[in-house]
C-alpha cells in the first residue's frame, strides 16, 4: 500500500467527515466502522478527484469496503 496515498485518504476522512483519526486504519470498514454512507462515498470521490486530478470511475468504487480498498483503487489510476 502506498503510504502517501493512504495518508491522503486518511486525511480526507478525518477532515471532511470529522472522524477520529485513531479509527481510520487500513482495515477500517467504511460503513460499519466509520459510518460512511453512499452520499459520503460520493463526497469522498469528489474530494479525491480534487486532490489527485484523476477521475475515479464509480463502477470501480462499488467493490470498495475498507480504507485499504480506497487506496488500492487510487493505486490503479
């Protein structure tokens, strides 16, 4: 896992969704552990696009379940 991308995703989750930094770990489940719903996921995609300049196709985000999954999708762009 790319540490820089993980830290970027972690930062977005902490800042944008006001999450406890201790809870945002690679294995944290977006819905069950962090309370990220589908609208939040869209907001996350928009923010990541702003930061990376890369479009994340929504169909590639459907299988995302954890913070590590988000980073893995970014690694493939």
